[in-house]
C-alpha cells in the first residue's frame, strides 16, 4: 500500500480534473470510512492515506511540491510559506459523522449562497420554539394546582438501601419534582411546555464554510445548532480561506504578458499576468480571498492556475510563425 503514488491511491490519472478527483475521493473514502468498516485497522489506515493524498492533490501548490519530490527534485521555487496558503485539511466531508454523538441538540439546516458566506448575511429561521404552557401556568395540572407528592412527601428524593449502604435517589413517582398534578393539562399533556412555531433573524458571520455549525441560544429552553450549507460557486473553488480558479490563457498572451479582469462578486480585480507565464503556473493575489472567520481583518488569497490554450492557426498565421521560427533559430 505504501508504494502506491497518491494518484494510484485515489485512482485518478495524472491529468485529473477536479471533478474526477472529488468524485473518486468521495467514493473511496466512503468505502474505507471507519464508521462503515467497523473500525477495521487496515481500512482505517487506508482511509487516512486516501485523505492525505486528497489534501495534497486538491491543493495545486502542494501537488506541485509532491510531483517535484516524486521526480527527485526537492527545491521549491515559491518564496511564500505553503502553510500560509493552505493550512488545515480538506477532508471536512466526514467531520460531521465523527462529531455527531457529541451533543444532543437539534440541528436546523440552512442553505446560503456563496456570496452570503463571503459577506455575511441576516437570515430568518423558522423553528419550533419551546415555551412554558400558559393554559396551566406551567404546572402541568389542569386546575393549575400542584399537590405534594405522597411518595416522597414533597422531598423529591427517596432513600434506597442495598445491604449496609443507603442512598438518596430521585423519586420515581414525581420525577424528583416533589409535586404531582391530579389531572394533567390537556394543552401540554402534563409536560408544562409546548412547542410554538416562530421566526427569528440570525446574523450569519462572514467567512463561514460549508458544514459549519453555529450554536444558537435564545433562552434557557431553546438552544440549537444551525448547520450551514453553502452552494458551490460556478467560478471559484474555496479551500479554507483561499479561492482557487483555473484561467484559460492564449499562448501568445502567456508569452507576451497581459492583464485580465477577474470578476469577484460585485468587484473586478485587474490581474497582471507576467511575461513568459507557463502552463500550470500559479498567480497569487494576496488578501483577496475569503475573510477569516476568526479575525475581522485577515483574508485568504486568490490562487489562479494558468491553463494555456494553443491557437488554431490559419495559413497567414503559419507563415508568420515560420518567419518567427527562422528568426529565433538563426545562428
Ligand atoms: Zn415524589
Ligand atoms: Zn399545560
């Protein structure tokens, strides 16, 4: 298993598309996920390897680094820290299933747009709020009166003996309340609380990621998680706080250098493409990526990967190219 390349592990060709990579990772990670394989150690090991391979191949910078290492050339031509660009991992797809047993709170799903996750937004949430029953003044009793529990004499606790040991436990007759009702309230069925459909406005902070959960506490009876589902952007792929996009660039523009306009929400960023830009080169636009959820002033980067488009040449173009070839290669 150890000798397989990351490409072999993920069963993708070297020139994979992002769609192929994601689909293959999802498929393989599901097969080897510890929740599914009942914690089989071999599968767990494979799951970890697949996740690592996915994180490396998903990030164009880490992928270049990996390819260089594989070909035996270890130097790095990037002056910035890779950790600055792509910290954390990309295997969040499965975090939910690992964390699902942590806290038993209701989870309300909310869909938001990519733009809303970038700028933050206000959203109205409809939910069933737990409130105290007004029909019985939150006594649970039809006549709004509570009687002292006859089993525990209103103490809420009873003593139990086991051999020489004696312990106090909650009274099973009154549930530890010390009081009982003779006829239960019809509205709340004796539970003292009812559910009422309500709507509240919630501030969604900027920089939120797909799958993030916000813990919302309204009062002592109402706490829930808001789980955010963010629609994919047609232009950019978000990786942590960085935005990644492939740019098609005509060969001549790549050689001569050019400027391109990059649309980002309501903004247009003018990007300089330097002379002699090569296929798969990365152009980094600092601090124009997603806002950090942890800091108001920190932003990720935009990373553009250049995809060079070769021209289709007519007779006249070819003639010029022959002349250029002669000129370039004259001794
Ligand atoms: Zn009792
Ligand atoms: Zn009631």
